[in-house]
C-alpha cells in the first residue's frame, strides 16, 4: 500500500507490504469495502481491516474457504460482493460469511467448459437491479434480479431473425 499523501505511487516502502496467508493460493482479485481490503484467492477469501497498530494499517480480520473462479466475476454490491466461486456457484459475501444465490442455475454453470473468462457487472435502471455475468467463450450470459430473487438468461438479437447467446466481451457504464 502507498503512504498517506502519496499520489504518484512512484516508490513503495518495502515495509508497506502484507501477505494474504490464509492458504497458499494465488490472489486473483482485490476489493475494498469501507475500511477493509478483501483479497479474493483461488481457494480462499481473506479480509484485512484497519487495526490499531499505526505501523501495520491492515491486519487480517477474517478468512473464508471459498475461492474465486474468475477474477472479473467479482461484482461490488452496496455493502458486499457477488462472485462466481471455485465450486462454480454464484455467491454473495461480506468476507465473513457467504450466501449461495445460484442454486437455480448451478447445473448450467457446471456444464460450461470455460468459466475463467467470466466477467460480471451490476445493472441498475428504473426498477431493475441486476447482477449480470457473461461467459464470452460459451456465449452465455445470466442475470440475477436482486429484488425478485430470480434468474434470467441474457440474450441478444442476432441482427436478422432471432435471439442468440450474448456476444459482448466487456461492459462499461455510459
């Protein structure tokens, strides 16, 4: 981490370093939630909170034995995250506990050959509040309606005569 007031990030103090050592797995994504940093590993998830020691601002405060299957599947919600875990389930987590939300489509996800390219985003518009995940290799997409707690398949118009699997490779809010 950088020091206070260091906006250039040109040098890093070698002591400003911490290790997510709940399990020796690779960290695939990072997230932040208020005063915490969440390290999403391949097999574990570890939370680092701001402690009382001024020389070590981030100390491990929690760990879970769930990993992240796809680095870009992590979606920030209001106070927690949603992601595709290492068991190919969609879950929500605050880093201390998790809730499986993808039981209705777990069979479809487990049948996909490639899930590592999955990316997710949150779509909010009018009465919609969707968590969306796209699997570009499989040309499949799924949306979880948070208000109705229901799953939908994301499909796009093929340009000619029918709806087809979604063919987007990225998402950016406009």
